[in-house]
């Protein structure tokens, strides 16, 4: 890899995402007649109606995508799902049947944990889908169906666009499965078509970018950060914490807000800031309650909130506002904010976000 090409590559990848998302939607969805296409599945032997369980698997960022995939698939297509670390699956005797579907996520398709897990599943005749960027990888040769995320080369070691395009593909796949199971998908398609323009408009507003940069400087004096999110925002909180670890070398952990009450509250103090993705409008009361409790423990609170929110914003130390939007668009807004936050936080502490220490990346073009 030519390292000269890596200059500001993480920032470029972040800002390229709205257009990549738009291209992905146009490739899969025909909005004129509200239909969605997956020819890779339509031309395969997979019988969606017979599936009674889906296991999503990956490692690192891909595991966070698997968590999102399991959540959104069960929410939309009403199929029981779970997410499992690939390293755990091939070491343990998990229960499978001929109605189990395995969906593996691996950016490179070369992760040894994922490959070993897929090889074991193949021995058990489990039908497999691979979500990846690399069509010619070892994992793609094992899978029954290869679904490209179409993010293009990602030279930054910290994954950004490969994650967003992976969860977008899993969202589209969930809508497709739901449609095949006679579930109405028009609302989802109406909501998903607005995502690229909303994200593009947000990133083009310098006020938003400056706000995120200022909060990164604010956080740069701390050594520990907690990131919170519930439901589909929980995997985003985990991914945000991972990006902070990778690029800023700060200790960061992701939690469901209610889980924070079970032991982790003992860590809260003036030197432990908490960032909460609190723009899920269906959980306003719970978000307000957890913010009040965090403040009572003297931890600084940074919140991501919908524009016009009047209660939590008055309590928090720092606030990032996003436009009011659909529930399925929220993970993407929160993700972009946390990616930019980690990028700016890395620079604020004097690191090069494109070249995190002790980490490497497999890239096959």
C-alpha cells in the first residue's frame, strides 16, 4: 500500500459516505414501484420462507455490524436473530438446523476467526451469506452467497465507510427479507430514501462540523470515556468507543444506558465523561432519567439530541443536535458524529488518525 495515499484518508472516507450510501440505495431499491432487489439471493437456492433463525457473526467492527444486523432483521423481518463473535462460534458447539442461516460480516474476507467459523459451518451444511468488500477472498469462496458492500478501497486502518455500508446493506437485506415474508415495506423505503440527502446536508454545514471539533477538544483532557446507546444505537455506541480507542488511544467503552446502572455507576465521577446517543424519541423519559442520574454522580455529560429537544439539552454539559428524522436513519447520524469525533479527538491529542499504533489492515483490491 502506498502510504502517501493515506493522508487524511479517514476524514475523506467519512465525508464520502453520503454519496456511497446514495449509490448503494439506487443499486438495490426501485423507488418508483417500492421494490427492492437482491439478484444474488434470487438466483440462489435460499428459501427465505423456511428460515427460522439467523445468526450474524463477525469480529471487531464487523461484530458491531452483526449486532446491528441481528437487531434490525428481527425488528423488520420478524425472524429470531442473534449476533455471535466468530471466534466463539467455531470453538463452541452451537445448535444449528437445516433452517438456520449464517450471515458473516468481514470487510476483507480474510479474518482467520471468520474463515475458521465459516469452514466449520460448511461442514454442518449451514447455508451461508457473506457480507464483504472482497469478492475474491477466502471467505467468499466458502460462502453460498456473496453480498458486496460496495464501499470501495478503504485505506484508513480505522474502519468508517466499510461499517456504514455494511449496516446499510444489512438494513436493505432486512427489508428484502421482510418483503419476502409478506411484511409491508413501503414505510421503510420511504424513510431510507431520505438518508443520503439528510446526511449530506448535515456534513456540509460547517456549524455542525465545528461543534463536533470543539467537543473533541473538550474531551481530549480525559483518559476515559463511556459511550451509551440503546436498541439500534447500542452497536453504534460500541463502534464509537472502538473508534476512540483505535485513533485517540483513550480508554472508551460502549454500554446500553440501563446496563450502566448495574455496577459501572461506580466508575462515574468528574474525570469520567459520558456520551449518550439520546435522539431516539421513543425513549425520551428513559434518556432523561439516565442523564439525571449520571449528573448526580458528577460525570460530564455529552448528548446527541434531535433539534428542538428542550429538557436533556438544558442538563448536559455539551450537546450535538441533529435534524429530526426517522428511526432507521438515526444509527447513521450517530455513527457519522462518533466517527468525526474520534478523528478530531485523535488529532487533538496529537495522533495521526490514519495510522494507529499496533494495528494493521488487510486490503485486497
